[in-house]
């Protein structure tokens, strides 16, 4: 261990007299043992290179995000492009498309031809304009949808909208003849359409009345094949379109994130801390029961939205539609998958709760010690609000940058090979040269920017969590080692003092620890993506050896990640106590734990399980309230309709879990810090800790533990 730890953390206060101090007691110049401070060590800045790396990372994050803010337009995530390259609903388009949100393909034959095999026509090149709502055939006649008014058509956009986009009667003979050849500027409405995620989905059920009127006017033949339905559905339901809608859901659900992912978990976590302070014996049982109830409730909500219970399933249609028309989507399939997964989680959670019931009593005494620490160092209850506010500011910036990065492609004209002609109102004639449509083009560097942005969020989150844990550990260590002769020396603002030491000496060490966790986690993520991609490409030829190699590598990385997280947590404690660098602190903490693994292992594991369930209770409560908010009319209709509750609920759950982790770290780090301090205390006094509270002595003493397990609960 390199010498007695007590000399560093206050066991022998006179040994470090005159050196750096925590509590401010040395400031009075007395030089006595009682006034020399609690945690004392000749500290200096550690792991500076990684602090510089973290600062460089923040500069890169800002530059990366500025690219997104400069190039991106979140409207592209929800709305599509018309044949001129305008975004539907964009008031800066040409013409002004404000409130014209729905994309409609005007020429049904182009839509049909784009669905044929080996066809040179792509749906992205079919002529599409933006409307306020999807049109339907007339009951007793024929409706037309005409192009944006310009050139010889002297109508304003408002007049065009008021006429239901129909100025067929104003057309010149040449224009009429061109329209009857399906070359515009007006096109017949033959098929009913429905608004599916702001694109008009054709229903392959042509109106006989409208078709008859069209034929009487001398119009060309129109294909009535069901392929017209499938072609549009395939485009709307593509993976890229679904991903864009999922990201757009994040932007639409920001009130849910603020209420259910920020305010609610902060309130619930604070209540849990207060209750663990005064009702610690009952809170273990309450946590287990509440956890199971919340898992069941959230699962039932997934069943309701999946349509397996009740009459309120998720629908892909925006607004009213024919109840006899059923349109599926990837979002519904994903929701069914998540529902099945939650069912499995519910069953496992119930069985696990039964398995740990007999061991809950073992954790109660340790939680009581942590509750006592919280009672005496009351600033710990309020401290997590500080990192919560910092993370809230960071997440607001990060989510906004995410929306812009995912929409930062360039609108470019397609390179198409189609033979098509349409009437150009500006030229006043049929033009066969500009048949290609527009698409949003994403370059490879945008993908890299998005991946860096996601990694940056994970590293920053781990960094702030680690900082919070280190501050708590420093405060609790002051409490433990100040027992007895120097207990009066614990300052009222011990949390502030611990925070100052972190900011001055240990930010580099915390940056290093959080970076290691982030890198390992991302290596797992990348390998999993590669594994899935290879499996899709060559699933039939995957050998047994390949499967074993893939599974074993995933298992090994999972074990490394779990071990690293455990080592990190204890390393942060030793960083707070000793001021050593990350790797040295990891060695110190691991040595103490290995020497006392039989004494502390069982109690610490059960305590961690209860705290983990508590964090899940808070996050599941947030997910449940998110479901309730998302089930209101606001998020089920018009522009704020979300494509699926899955992503907003998962994000809310993650935010709630992070907030809960910050608050529960007070108890978690209190237990771990006290146990590590107990181990060193016992080592320096031949197995009899002198500074441990009596309740902790009773809990961790090997003979008492053995007697308890022998007699049973």
C-alpha cells in the first residue's frame, strides 16, 4: 500500500501538519493537530494530459456542432421535398410553403412506373408538390390538383389554396391538352390518399366516377395496379425515413423531456433520499415492491400502444382516415418488439425480486450507516442539484445540435436518366429537360460527425457523473475519519471543500476514468454493429467458429466494461481521499477490496442491488409519466404528432436514470467510501476498526455476519 493511509486521510493529523487542507482549520495558523484539517496530503495536479485532451474534446464538440447549426434544418426530419427542392412547410421556400406541409405526387402513372422492376423512373424524380392536406376524388365529378401558380397563371398562392389547388378552367387549350396527357400543369385526382407522416399515401382503389369523367375528357390511360400503393408505402417506410422520424420525435418531445426527464426525477430522487434518511428499514421493501409495480405498468402501456390491449393503438396516419384502411409501418413493428422485450423484463424482474427477498435484511444496516452520513452531512442531499443543472444545460445544447447534425445534408438535384416531360409555366411550354427531382445528400463526413457527437455525449455524461461521485466520496471520507478526537473539525461546507479539491487537482484523473469507460463501451457498440451487418450480409454462411468468436468477444468486452466501472467507482473514492492519479488510486482501491472481499462482498453487492432498483424505480416512474404526456391529443395529431412513443420514452427513461444516478450516488458512494475506509481502518489496527460506527462494525464483522447467515433471517 506504500505506507499507512491514515497519515494521508487524517488518522495521524500531525503527520501532515502545515500541508494542504480540506476544512480550513489550518487557516487559523494554530498548527495543532485539531486545527490541521481532516483530509491532508501534499496534493498536486494529476493526469494533466487527459485534462488537456478533455478540453480539446470540448473545442472539437463546439466546432462539430457549429457545422450542424450552419448546415442543418430540422424541418427536413419531418417534412419532404417538392419537385423544386423546397422543404414542405418552409416559409422561405419558392413559393412560400408555410402550412403546406404534405407532399403529394401529382402524376399517378409516374408513381406506378417507379415501382416497376428495372424501371429508370425513381419515386424521388416523380413530380411532387406540397399541399395542406391530402386530396381525395370528387364524389360526383373530377377534381384536379394543379402546379404552383406562376407564369401565365395569375393567381396568388392563397387564391390557389382557396380554390383547392384547381385552376383547370383557366388553362389555355395547349395547357389543357398537356394536362390530359399527364404532363401538367394540372393532374386528375383519381385515387384516394391519406396523410402518412406528411406524405400522401395512395390507396389503390380508383374512383370509378372520377375515372369515367377523365376518360370522357380524353385523358390518357391511368394504371390502377396495387403497385401504386406499395411504391409510396415503401418510400415512406424506408429505414432512413424511419430514422429521421425518430430523431424528429426527440425535437417534438422536448416538453416531455423537461418535465419527465428533468424536473420529475429530481423531485422523486430527493424524496427517496429523504425517505432513506428517516425510513431506511422500510425503504428496501418499498423499493422492491414499487419496482415490480412500475415495470408492470410500463409494460401494460406498451401493450396498449401496440394494440394488444384496449382500443388506442399506434397509428401511422395523421388526422382522420378511413377505418377500413389499414396501413402498417416499421414503427409499429418496432413497438411490438419493444413490448415483447418488456414482457421478458417484467418476468425476469419478478423472479429476481423473489430471489433477493431473503438477502434484503443484509443490506439494511449498511443503508442505515449511509443514512446517518446524509443526516450529519446534510449538504449531500442538495449537492446533486448542481451537476443536474450542468447536465441540463449540456443536454439542451446537445439535443439541439443533434437535430441539426442529422438534418445537415445538402439538397441536390438527382442525376436521373428518365424520359419525362412536364409543362413549365414560366417557359409557357412543355419542357423535357428538367425531369429530375431533388434529394438530401449526406456525405460520409456527416456520419463521422454524428458518431463523434454521440460519443461526446457519452463521455461528457460519464465525466459529470464521475465528478459528482468524487465530490461525494471526499465529503463522506471527511465524516468517517473525523470520528472521535477530531470530529469537531469537519467543516459545515465539507461538500464545497471537496468540490474545490476536485476542481484544483483531480479533473484530469476523472477525465481519464470516464474516457476509459466511454472507449470500452463504444468499442462494444461498434463491434455489435459490425456483427449485425456481417450477419445480414452473409447469414447463411456464418460458421460455428464465427458465432463462437463473436459471442465470446462480446462477452469479454462486457466483462471488461463491468470490471472497469467497478474499479472506476472505487478509484474515484481513493482520488478524493489521497489525491493520487487515476491508476495509482485504482491499485490502492483494488488492493483494499481484495484483502477484504469475504468481509464486504456480500453486503456491498446486496446494497448495490437495492440502490440499482431504486434508480430503476425513479426512471420507470419518469417513463410512465412520459407515456401519459405522450398519450394526450397534442402528441397524437397535427404537427406535433410523434411517429412512435418508443424513442421519447426511452430518452426520458435514460434522462431519469442519469438524474437518479446523481442523487443515488450520494448513498452509493457513501457506502463504498465508508467500506473502503473501514477496510483500511481495520488493516491498520490488526483487524479491529477504531473509527467505524457501531452499526457498521456489527454489519461487517466476519463473526457477526457468519452468525447471521447461520441462524437465517
